[in-house]
């Protein structure tokens, strides 16, 4: 579903070019390049999603100021 939302502006632009006042289509090389880029991007996104580990092993605590005024870095605290 998210990929369809990402492709919607591209489809709208291609329709605008195709149905525009000049009535000309974009060059075939441009369409092929866009298609390859979209497929490559979707493939990389899928690969990253399937290969990432479960990193939610705790509660995220954002950076904060310590009692002495120094910045304490962000950290993951274990879930009790």
C-alpha cells in the first residue's frame, strides 16, 4: 500500500505529460529508467525490511541533562 502512495505522484506526472496540451509521450528511455529506479528502490526497501534485526529490546530514553548540567546520551533501558 505504501508503495502505491509513493508511486501516485509519478503516475500523475506521466498522465499529465501524456494527456497534456502537446499530446506527446515521454521518451521510452525515461520511462524505462524510472521503472528500473522504482523497482530497484522497492527491492532495496524490501531487502532492508527483511534483513533487519528486532532492535526494540527496550525502552528508548532520549538525551537529557544530568544533575551536573552535562548531556546524558540516549540509551535503551531494558523492559522490566
